């Protein structure tokens, strides 16, 4: 894989998967070649992660392909810079996520999306959980925050939720 053109590879894979999905093939396990799987691993993605973006875009038009690329870019950078290319074997149990109605300083959903963003950065989201799902998109839209920008904010906050809270409140 070329580091210079990884985003093109991602885009082409997304578009191929979207065509399969739109043709009625919803079994993403057959979407990928060995080369595709190696590429996904190299950027810290699992096959289901890409499919979730394809499925949501195919069904509802969002998140957009550019948004998916930007999110993948943050994850790829985090894997390279913070995790030194070492994938995590840990998977966050969805039942341990903060509830959808939980709030931080009166902001509902914020505790949940913070935990999901940290797990996304580390590549530890359960296959049945998605960063930038419909609920996340509603939250991010309400506070006018691009999904990739939220990930970068969580990364930069380095575990300090008060910095994330301040960022959200200042939107």
C-alpha cells in the first residue's frame, strides 16, 4: 500500500463495497479480497467498520465518503503515532458504554461518544458498535462538530474529559 495514495485505495474500496451493497448483497464478509483485508488492517480497520459506513451511506446518505475518509485518517494516524503500528486485541463490550441518556455537565450523549471515540482511536469498538452512528451524528450535528474533528479533540485531550467538554461547549 502506498502511504501517499492510501485515501484513494480507501475510496475505491468504499465505492466497490457500496456497489455490492446497492446491488442487494448485504453480506459484507464476501466484499473483500485478501489485499483489501491487508489494506484495512494497515490503517487499523476491521471489515465491519468499513461496512458500517457503506451501509449507513447506502441507506441514508451519511456519513459521506469524505467523512469516512477523514475518520479513517485520524484512526490511521493514531495507530501509527500513538500505537506505533501495534493493533489492540481489546474489544469494548457494548454493554459497558455509557447509556444514551447519560450526560456530562448537562450534555446528553457526551459521555457515550467520548468512550466510543477513544475506542475508535484504539481500534477497540465492538463490531456491533459504530463511531459516527445515527446517534453520534445527531450529537455532532447539534454541536456543529465534524466527526473527525471530535476524534482529534478526544486524542488531544489525552484522557481529560474537561477539555472535551470545553470544546463542545465552545461550539
